[in-house]
């Protein structure tokens, strides 16, 4: 059986080697005031006892250095944030940003969780899509949702900080910087731990460190609960799960979903048979693997339905002898969690573990 149309490969956007742009050029500190640091002092020191003389000289030196430091500080502009984004570009903010624009769903999620609506100038249109975003209700507080992510449209919002991801075309990011906008571009994490790092950094950039820390603590506790319930299951005894998108097999080796499976005490079948960004897998390989569980898709841009997909698997002769179909282990976890590269990825871990190990979550309603 041919399976050309059933395999989904996610290719990352070409990485940028850009290390600077004119929007990031900082004014160098001036040398103003340094010439005035050394001041002439004329005193008759011979009349003072040695101890008093030493004390006086120390005080004079301290005063001169203090004055020099104060003048240098006055010449150096204040900096609210200084750091390097995921693409290696230095980002500098002189003050706390008041108009933040997000051009990625993951940064939409994080901003909605830690920043007040009045600080968010715009989110992506995905934030309003209930098939992709689990935060549509919260997103209603931010009126501007961008379908058009052109540089001109973003510039018209007068943002003082723009968040992009490696899913945003490199040319767009460069155009935004060329317009003088401050852009922070982050990479999609390949590990859950990287999501916590992303939340922490966005908290620093927006001046919402406390809210970011609280969100991280909440999600770490969620992970710890999963570990307490299913973490004792030996690797060799963990069920093999294969996830599908409507277009084919999902969950490449060493990707974020692969790490979600590890945290949920599952083995990612797509990774086992070698799915990567460059290596597709066939349906025959999946059948030969004989997975214990199939994870069904819930979101489709074309309006396809989860239940229709379930019936196709059940009725397809290729799959009728696969353990997942035979034992009816056909589960669905919202794709709003599965496709998340923000804090809701942790909810995917929780729901995966709960679906596969229901007896260990019997106390959860």
C-alpha cells in the first residue's frame, strides 16, 4: 500500500546567521566627564599627624573615585533588558515594553498567561482558533489578531517589542529589524525543559518575572504529579504510541512530542521507526512495529473529523491486526495541547498519561 500522502514532515525554517542589525546598534558610552575626575587638591599636609594624613588621603581618593563613577553612570543610558535571542542576535530594551506583539502561537500562549492584556498590542489569528488554541477565551481581551504579518502591518501597531519564532520566515524577521523594531526570535524547544526557559526569558523581557515564575512552578508541579503516578514503569514495559495528524504520522525523533512521550512514560513509535525531518516512514513500517496505542488527530484546517479518522483505522485491512486497533486503544488528546510549544505542552503530557494509564488517574475527575 502506498502511503505517500499520509506522512507529515515538519521542516524547520532555515536558521539565520544574523548577529546584528541596525535596530540593535547601541550608543557607545561617551567619555564625557572623565577628564574632570582628577581634581587638583592643594593642602598643607605637613602640619597633620601621620594617621590623620592617611585618613585624609583615603577620604580624598574615595571622593574622587565616587565623583568619577557618578559622572560615568550619568553618561551611560539605563538598560531594562540586555540579552541574546534564540538566533544569536543581541536584544536591548531601554525600558519595560508597553506594546508587545506576538507572531507565534507559543508566544501568544505565554503572553496571555503572564502579561496583562493592555501590555499586548497584538497576537496571531491562531489565538482565536479553538482547534489550535486552548486560550481563546482569555485571548478575547486582546482585540488585535494578526492574519497579515507583513512588516507594514506590524509597524502600524507601534510595538516596542516583537516576539517571533523559527516558524516565522527569516526574511520577515529581517524586514522588521530593518524598520527599526526590536525583535526577539526564539527557537521551538525540543525538550519540555526548554519551554520553561522560554517562559522565564519572556518574563524577563516583559517585566513579568513573578508571573512567569508562578507559571513555571505550576507546570513543574503538574509534571511532578505525572511522574509520581507513572514514573515507576520500566522503559521496556512502556506502551508504544504512534500519533497521527490527518495527513500522516506525527512526532519526529528528538522533537518536542518525543520528549512529551518520555515524560508520560510512553515510547514514541514514530521515533523508533526513524521519523526525522529528512526521513519519512511508511504505513507498513508502523504496522510492522505493532504499536500498543494510536493517538488520533483532533484539528484539521480542512474540517476533517476525529471520529471519521477512527473509523478509517478500524476498517482499513492494513491495520486490523495491529494491537492498537485490535484492543481499541485509539485515543485522542486535544491538538491544542499536542501542538503547543508553550506551557500547554505540559497538559499534553498529563493527558497522554491519563489516557493510556486510566487506572493510575482513577482519583481524577
